[in-house]
């Protein structure tokens, strides 16, 4: 499985239809051909990709 964000192949399965990319440090899920990308927050929670930057800008 290649990462949908960086295209790298250093990914691992972390759950049912959930994967982690060791190249760009994001988690992503694949459901019904729809890919959702998440960032890991400092406290370990998953945030939709790009939302972490919006929170920092406040």
C-alpha cells in the first residue's frame, strides 16, 4: 500500500483499513475507495489532515 500523501511505500497496517506512513508520519484509512488522511496530535489523537495547522494559527 502506497501513502496517498507522499506516495511512499513505507506504510504499515495499524487497524482495520487503517495504515501509517513512516515517511510523512500520517495515518490514513481506506473505506469504499475513499481515503481519509489524519495527522497525529501531540496528545496522540487523530486530526483530519491540515486541521492541526489551523489550530496553531489561532
